[in-house]
């Protein structure tokens, strides 16, 4: 089973961070990538689980309320070294536990892209 190309995902994040892509465009590219393959579910100890998770989050970013604030965490997670997937997932979960989602919902309530 193949995993999404990490460099393609890094480039997508770079273009979003630099303003070359809007949230809508990131979502559309991620959706296209997500639908291009049938990604199998793999255990979180498997290094392939990380790019699959990043792509899946970008594919539903309007529901997950991902914003440019999350790009550093997405990048850090994506850059988890081989063999350290379990630790990468731990850091990823810790990041999301620290995000104030009710406040984010309020901030994005007027943005038509997000399903807040």
C-alpha cells in the first residue's frame, strides 16, 4: 500500500502558508489527491499513517476547521522521522488538545468556507 507523497503535501502546505493558495484551493487539491487512490487504514505505528492523516485532514479541512495557524503543526507532523510515527502521533494529539475549538468556531462562524 502506498502513502501520499510527503513532498507533495509539504508543497501544498508551503503554497497555503505563502498565500499562493486559499483554503478552498488547498481543500480542492487535497480532495483530488484523496480521491486519486484508495488509502488503506494502517496502524499509527506505521510511518505511512502520517501522510495519510495529513491528507485526510486537508480533505475535510472545512469541517475540521483547519486554518493557517495549523500549518506549522501539520508540517511538523508530516516531518516526523521514519520509525518515530508513534511519537509523531503523540505530538499531533497534544497539539489538537491545546486548540480552543469553541473559540475557533466563533472566529470562523462568518467564513462561508468553514462548517463552523
